[in-house]
């Protein structure tokens, strides 16, 4: 059985940096909305699973984000750890663009 996703409008596409991250609070959850060089937009939990700091302040490279504190790197598509010291992936959320608006459906994983 498939359940419908609860989409939340987050921002306009032009409110995001061309390449970079923005922090947002959605239903009490802090997330990073990230646009990469190819124009795709991704959403992950904002907290590094190792250093417990904001990932939205990290460096974007291709389709990954690097934590500014210890250098852990995460794949924005899957949440997988690409570079230690982190060993636990970050949660990835669904993103869709409708017209000029960015919408996110939160993944209930923690």
C-alpha cells in the first residue's frame, strides 16, 4: 500500500544560493535545502551525525556536503557517509520543484 507524501512548501527556488545550502525548520525538524552545480535541489537533516553541528554551513562539492567541523562528507542523494569520521548516514528527504517553489516531504527516519 502506498501512502501519499505530505509536501511542505519551503521557499522559492530563487531564494536558494546557486550552489549552496539554506537552513529551514519544517514541522519542528531542522533541515538543509541544498542546490548543487547541476541545478538539482536536495534536502537532508541539518545536523552532522558525527559532530552534531549544522551541515548547512558546510562546503558543497558535486552532490555532497562536507561538515565544516571535522570534514565528514555526505552524499546528498543517499545520505551515505563518503568521508569519515562520521559513520552514520544523514536522513534524506524528498524534494520536488513546482513552478518556482521548492517543496519537501519529510522522511520519518531518525
